[in-house]
C-alpha cells in the first residue's frame, strides 16, 4: 500500500493506486491522483468524473468501459459518450483511470 499526501493529510491507496477508503475522496484528492498519472484535469475530465460518481451513487459499482460510454452518452450526449472522446481524456483506459480519479473502486473487469 502507498499513500497520497493532500493538504498535510495522508490518504491510503491500494497497490493499484485506488483509494482504500472511498470517503477520502475530494476534488483536491482527484487533482493529486491525476498529477500522479501525469494528467491535468480539465472541465471535460470533471464532467466525466461527475457522471461516474453519479453512476456509482445509483448502482454502487464502478462501470466497465461499455456501461460508462452508454451512461455518459445518456447524460452528456453522444459527442461525449463515445470511445474516442473518453480514451483521449483518460489515456486509453477510461473505465479504470476515470474510476480511480473519481475516488471509486477499480471496475471489476479491469486488469
């Protein structure tokens, strides 16, 4: 296990860099996690993170790529709910990386 320090607070991460305690998530934690992934979060990223957090609140699970694409298309339209857009934002691993940044558990079918 490794830790992430945000505002002098130590936050536990699992071996894959996901939060051990989902309650530790905050926008500042998301920014720090993104920095570890060498990613600068833009408003486009935040839209997807918000959609993911809504999905988790509704279904109690982090979606795999296909459900993420479908749910995003429903919520934000087909121009944002598609593979090329999500892959571009999240370095080709949208379900896994977006879930990590959104403070969600690792999607079950992600390696």
